C-alpha cells in the first residue's frame, strides 16, 4: 500500500515536472502588440491618410512598391 | 501589409557616406547627431566591408520594451516612431538597441542629454502635420509616396529601403546574378514567396562560396 502511494506521488511529481518543462517550449508571438493606451504619445496619422491618396492604402502601397523597384537596376535598365 | 525595412548589401557599399549626408540634409539633423552612419569592418585590410546602419525598425523593438514613459509606437506600416514631447532622455533605449540607433543631442553648457533622436524612415513623427513636426522629426517622405532619401540617394544601391518582401526580392535577384547564394539569409530572402520555386533554383546551382 505504501509502495503504491510512493510510486503514485513520484508519478504525479514527474507529470508535474513534464508539464512545467513543456511550458518552456511554448511559442510566444514575436511581434509586439501595443495594448490600447500603452503608447502615451500623440496619435500618428498613417501616410495614406492625406489628400494625395484619398485614404486609399492600396494606392499608397502601389506607389511605394513601384518606387522601391527603382532600386532594382536589373529591371530599371532593360 | 507593407512592412518597411532597410537592407544593406555589404558587397556594394563603398563607404561613401552619401546616405549619412543625405539623411542629415533632408531631415536637418542637429550637429553631433547621426541618425545613420557607415561602419567599416577590417578597415584598411584587403576585403574590408562597410555597412550602413540606422534604426532597423524592429518588429519587436527593444527600445519600446524598455522605455519607461512608453513614447514609442510601431505604425501599421512597420515604422518605429517616438514622441519627442514625451521622451525624458533617460537613455534606456540606447542601451537596449543592438544597433546603437538612438542618438542624444548635447544641450546646454554641461552637455546635458537632450531628447532622443533616431531614424524615422523619413515618415516624420507623431502629431499633426505642421512645421513644428518637421523641425522635431524631419521630412515625411512616406506620405508623399517616397522612400527614405538615404536609400534613394545611394549611388551603388547598396542600401535598399521599402516593403520587406519587395526589397528581399530585389536582393535575391542580385545574389542570383552574382552566381552565388551564400549571402541570402532568412527563409523569405533565400526562397522568396511560395510561388517562386523556379526562381530559387539558380541559387542552389551557383552556391559555391
């Protein structure tokens, strides 16, 4: 009876240790998520929120990506 | 979603410091502050390499993690900005940053540390778009659909700026054309988007170094 109790407690400790150990293998998100109100500064206006882009993020993205291609001389000098 | 990043091709950088000058001039950066600088490894030794370094606009920015007044913000397009009106100039961000990006202008007769200054990816800063903001943070080129001037000014196009995926593709194409692929680090840079399997083949063939 005593032996069974002993092995039972050992098994419980081992299971607990395994659970604690596995917690260390967990994956945390790598990108910081700013909680609402954590950033204390002034609000930042996104670059596409202006007269030039009419709040169209897609237009802005296309313009910036097209401009970025100017850095690729394999495409620029063809 | 655009995720703005810098990428410096050390095989092309010729240490001309054009990026440093362009940044200082475009953003009217005060004397003693360099938002961007060129670091040379093994200077004077054959095979020396130079790299242009500034704020890398980290996805999980350690400067933001240690700031005691929470003055950092990462914008939707991936640019890390800070509010100078909130900054207390404590210098924690300088210790946390692996690139030495935060700069502190010396103010007053005894060199008292001023508000932190760093690269804004030419995105200005937080707050309303006015002359005061330009004075504090410099030009907002991103809102005009332009990229940071340091990269656009680079004579050898060693310094690339833009959406991470776009510039990774440009860099990968370069490395393929050089005939070797050992320089491409990271999954996205080395293999590209999921549909670009055929494009990745030359790197495997030419990867000798």
